[in-house]
C-alpha cells in the first residue's frame, strides 16, 4: 500500500489539535513482558520512566503492563505478583 506523501504532511495546527497529553500515573506496579511471559514485576513512584532504566540494565522485554495502586499497598501488591508469576529477573527467584 503506497500512500501519497502529502497524506503524511500535516500542518502544525493539526498536530497540536490531535496531541496526546502525557498524564502518567505516579504510583504503579508494573510488569515487563517478553514473548508473552512476565519477566519482571516492579513498583515505582516515578511512572513509566522506570521502564527505560530496565532497558539500560539489560532486561529484555518487548511490552509492559501496569496498574495504578495506593501507595500504602504498593509493596504488598508487588510481592503478591512476584510470588504468583515468579519472573526470571526478580532477584527473589534467583
């Protein structure tokens, strides 16, 4: 399928009017996934920015999922999922 290049040329106002605001949850438990396997469970109070740090540390993942959680329960919820899924990159399972 070869679309005309003009299809992809937008005016600045088109881009601004269709922008997607970045409103990331602040307190999350997240799951790094590789080949449909959960390979790491973690928590953060810094939103999705933490994912990129894992990539720099050599953890291999091709997708992720996260849930926003109450700060008071963050560790208990994270520990539940680590015990449930036994991800290969969580130290507790090495």
